[in-house]
C-alpha cells in the first residue's frame, strides 16, 4: 500500500466510493458515531453514503428516534443509534467528564449540583413531552439552579453523559430533549472488553486505514484502552506500515475499481475529514492551504477529488442550494463535470436545484 492508497481505501471504507448503504440508519451503524454539531450539513454526510436518502428522510429518522443526537466520544454532538448510545456513552463519558473538569470548576458546577439537575430534568421529561433547552433552563431556574447560556449548555451536556437525556422530536428548527429511557430502552449490559473491541473494530472497518493515534483522537480513549480494543478485535483487523506509520484497517478496505475523477463536496465535520489526527495529511498530499490563505472568506467545508482536498466551499447565506467555492488549482474539464454531478446530488438531497459558483 502506497501513501496515496491510504486515502483511496478510506473512501471505500467510508462508503463514499463503491456500493452505497440502503438507509441513513445503516450509515450511522456502520460508522459507529457520526460527528454532527452543524445539523443541516451533518444530515448531508449521511445521505452521501446511502442510496436515495434526502434531508427529509434523515429528519424523519431523527424525529422517530431511529437516529439519536447526543454528546459522545468527544465533547461534541454525534449521531448514534439507540442500540449503541448506552454502551458508547458508558465507555467514553469518564474521559469526556475529565476533560470538562476545568470548566466545571470555572462555572461552579459540582457533582452534587449535576445530580440535582439530572433529577429536575428527568422529572420534567417524565410525562413524555420533549422540551427545548430553553424550556429545561426554565425548569432548572424554577428549581433554584442559577443558569445562563454557558452554564446551561454544560448542564445539558452532563445530563447526556449521565444517560438522562438525548435528542427528542425537533420543534421546528430547535432541538428538543427526551429521556434516554424513552428513546433507547435498556438492553443487555455490555462488558467493558466487549465494548472496547467493538468500538475499535467498527472504527477501523469504517475509517481505516488509520493509526492508533487517529483512533485515540476519535474515541477519546487512553492509549492502553485503545490498544486493548485493537487486541480484542484481533484477526478482524489488518496492519500495514506506510511511510513509517502503522495503519490498521479491515480486510475489506480496498481501493477497488471506480470511475475517476470522483468529486465530493464534504461538510467540514464529515468523518472523512475529522476522523483522524496523526494521518490527516493523507487527504492533503499536495499541502493545500485553507480557504482564508487562498484569498477568500473562510470556508469550512472541503472539495475532494479522488480522495484529496483540492478546495473549500460554503453555502451562500440564506440560500443553502447555492455553493460558493474556491480551488487551489485549475480543475480539468472532467473534474468540473464530476463536481457538477456532485452538486446536482446535493440539490436532490435538499429537494431543489443546487448551483455552483466559481466553477
């Protein structure tokens, strides 16, 4: 395997190349957890990996609780499945709470206060009605807890890590919270070693080839726990050294045959972009500068051709179907056609016709 093959194999492992999955639910299950703090484009990440999935499809899955949104792995939003939320949070919550300890002290949030807030929130949601963060802030205030936006954000994050709440049915454009007990009924407890092995297997199968440090970043696990997970996954993972780095991957993570060029407009928090730290350079072998350095307004999202970042894009304010893009090099005619096809797919996801500026 050559250095460039790392990115090409990842495309197939991510299901961004090769046969797509059938449903958004299948995408979340395959990737394990999908970073999802910018919700509109996070839904697009799921659709890119599945056949015929639209924005409306994913919205229905979220409303029905077939896909949940919560804080897990790192202190940020992720999509997870109801079947996975409990064991994943139980495995990674201690690491996340440790990382948040400094802010707890700064905001005067003690363990006793968190426990009190959990009880107030659980009682407010026990009638089955899903409530917004603002509504739950009012509940806490009525219960004698001083809240402001920052403090409330940490309280709700902790309630997620304590497996009290997760996402509920959206109220318009606002996320609501529901009881985990109602959205993800209890299942068989998962022994710690089983959880470590499953998380490692799913990461390297869906994100590989990747390094140990990549996995530690993605999972927030310690080096010893990450190594233990790889050990338990055992023969289901392969190892290969490329440019003095050890990469782990599933035996099915092959570049395969595919038409070139392949163009993707990936949101900036797509797992293909954020699922790595040590080996993120495999996606940018040409050393493409950020959009600001290219002389345009900052653009978070990435334009990818054949696994490599070649530029950046953003949705135009007030018009998400119009894409503004900046490229580090002149695109070939075949690359422009591939990119136009990808923008057309993005439009179908939105249920409208999308247009690309600066093509």
